[in-house]
C-alpha cells in the first residue's frame, strides 16, 4: 500500500491522540511520539515492498514454469507471498 507522507503523518497523529486520550500511553511530546509511529509504519510498509519485490523476482526467475502451469500471475503472486510470510513468520 502506498501512502503519501502527509497521509502517514495524519494517521500517526490520530493513533497518538487515541492512545494518549485513552490513557494507553503517556508522553511529554505528542509530535515526537507521532513521528516515531509514522517512522515505524513507514518501515513496515518498506518491508512489505521489499517482500513484494522478492516475490516478483521469484516469479520472473520461474516465468516459464508459471506460464506452463496456466496459473494467473496475480494468483501465483499471492500464493508465493503467502508462503514466504508463513515461512518467515511475518505479520503484515
């Protein structure tokens, strides 16, 4: 999922407000807390982008087999991605 930085910052601010408002966390600086949350979300999204690129490379390396198998690219992409997520115990 692609998010613009301003969208990511808005989401992080909303999360921060709800965590502080619900007394789940205490912070002396909401802006810094929101920035840390935004950075964490951005890193997680970059991790998924790296995984997607790895899946693309795997499918490219096995393009002949995929075509012979008659499986749609999108379906095979999701199957390979799910397998890697399972094998690596990732949470996306």
